[in-house]
C-alpha cells in the first residue's frame, strides 16, 4: 500500500512539474482552501471552499459570520506557518511550538489584558 502511495506521489510530482505554474498555483490554492474548510467544519465552523478562497485573498464582502471568518483566517495562518517548516533541519515538536500554534488558532479569543491566557498546552 505505501509503495502504491509513493508511486502516485512521484507520478503527481512529475505531472505538476510539467504543468504550467499558473495551473499548479490555482490547484494549490484550492486544495489549501478545501483543507481549511474541511478542518474547520469538524469544529463546527461551516465555510465553503469558495468562501475560504475569497477570505484567503483578502475579500471583505464574503457572506460568513464574523466568528467563522476569524476561525477560518486563524486556521489558514497557522497552516501556512506549519507549511513553512517542511524543510527546517532542526525542527522539533515542543511545548513552545504547540502553544504558538494554539495562539495562532485562538489568539483572537484572548483578552487584551491577558493576551496569553487561556487553555494552551500545559505539559508534554
């Protein structure tokens, strides 16, 4: 099974490299928006993939609640950060990383007086 997945990954990589960058960028954007929409729907925040794409582009006239907007953008920012870590040589999971990711997801819910308060990662 894993061999089949690896073979498909290689085939897709070759296909993507042979495809115009504009199409690949559009596919990447759609897949990111779809992942954000799916992940947030698990938590009860319902935003369509198309609306997530619009929010990611900075559109202000998207017909979603303020809570769904904030949750969607927070998840997208956190996911973008995680994607930037793919080639960090000394990467490691830590309490600090998990608390940072928690802040990215929940920071908009923290009070101004106690910005780091709330249910972060307590121990590892």
